[in-house]
């Protein structure tokens, strides 16, 4: 086991540039190479092009917006908009091992308004790296768990798509403000933040997106799995049904007349997402609080929406638990 700077075990650290001229939002016979930007999950893929900057087996780290989100790409990609891409020195580190290692390591961001990760920050990151033989043993242990994570990820994507399709075929009934309360999260001062993961996770922009906490507080959780959280500030329209922690950022949506699943179906409806987008004001930080009074409630069936959301919450819990097991194993095994 030895400690290395990340810059010493990768052959290249590439910072994404402009979108390519040859570009299509959808994949077709000519444009097959994903154009990848900062984001999470499938939202990283902005479109497709016909040329590649990275051949294969690379790691990307979101450096703007939702900072610190890490992906492993087996196939060629075209990174853009300051997305950081790592190519490993395979004589020192296995690409898959480094991906696992980085996912179990907090990567902090800096900046007052637009937080970011920079190339020098990445290059100086210190990591404990075992021998290549030990790295492969760790991969052999972790990969079966990762396969299960991928399985539940596919279930989650399918169920979310099902709810979205269902939502967009409903008819609007009345303004949503008549049915639900928008309970704003509690703003805290910087002195309240800790970096002890045994404490309660603090829900901010990043954690609302990918359930990864970088700040913790000594308060009890004020929101739980199944609660519907909506961002109308900073990243208007972002929504979560699967995070537990101390909400200091989003609106926790509550109602005495409709269920949480019906609230979720209302918010993800394309009409309401357009309302949020059209009412987002501000240059650097967007605010869409006016959208609260303009959004609609739709004629959803509680039995349908409750059953699907329940399946989603269960799948998310299993998915998150498997992620925790994976990260803890990585920490224990090296």
C-alpha cells in the first residue's frame, strides 16, 4: 500500500471544452459518440457526435453544478463544459479500481456561488493505492455488488418513466396551491456544518440530485424516504422522493387531501415543469417561487400512483444500501 497523488497515477487529466460542431441531440447512424457534460446519470449525455476525444475506459468527474459525480465509461465519449476526464496509467492503477476508490472518497468543491472542482485540485488528491494484484482482488469482490446496483438502477429508471408517461396523459383539475403546503427547508449557518458522516446528512443541491452528502449536522432528520422534495431555488424543478436527512434547501411538499405519490405525479408533469422553467428568474442563481401559484393538480388515481411510488422507494432504499456496502467494502479492503 502506498500513497499517491492522483496526478501521478493517471496518464492524462482532460478538461472538457466546447460542444462539437457536428452534433445531434438524438443518437443516429452518423452520430453515435455520447457528448458528455456535468450532471448525474443519463442527464450527463447532452447529445451525440461523430468523433471522439476519449477512446475507451475513462473516468469522468462532474466539475460544475452537481460537482463530484463520478462515472466510468467503457466506450468512447466526447467530454465538454469543463467536465474532468481521467485516463489511467495502467502500470500503476486499474481503471475500475480507481473508479471504485474515487466513489468512496469525498471530493470537496470550492467557490461562493458556482461551486466547482478544478484540474489542480484533482491532480493533488491523495489516495492510498494497493498493488495491481490487490486491486484486482478488490474488483472481483465489488463487481457482483455493482451488478446488483445496476439491476436496481434499471428498475428505478423504468418505474420513473412509467410515472412520467402516466402523468403526461392526465387532465388538469385545479391549482396545486389549493391542495398542498410548500414547507421551506431550514437555512443554517456555516458553523452548523460538520464533516462526520455518522451525523445527519444536510440536504443541499448536490445531495438532492444524487443522495450523496458532503455536509452533516447535529440535528435530527426533518424529512424521510417517501417525502416529496422540490427545488425552486438554484436548480428549479429538481425533485426527490428518496432522501432522508435535514432539509435546508428544498420545499417539502405536504397535503391533507392528496397522497405524496399524487404530489410527485403532479410535479413531474411536463406542464408543471414548463411552468417552473418559465418562472425561473435570476442571472447566476435561478429562483422560481412564483411557480407555486401557477402549477396544476391532475386527475391521478391514488391506487396506481401509491403502488408505483412505494416500489420506487423500496428500490431506492435497496440501491442506496448496496452503494453503502460497496463504499464500506472498498474502505475496508484497501
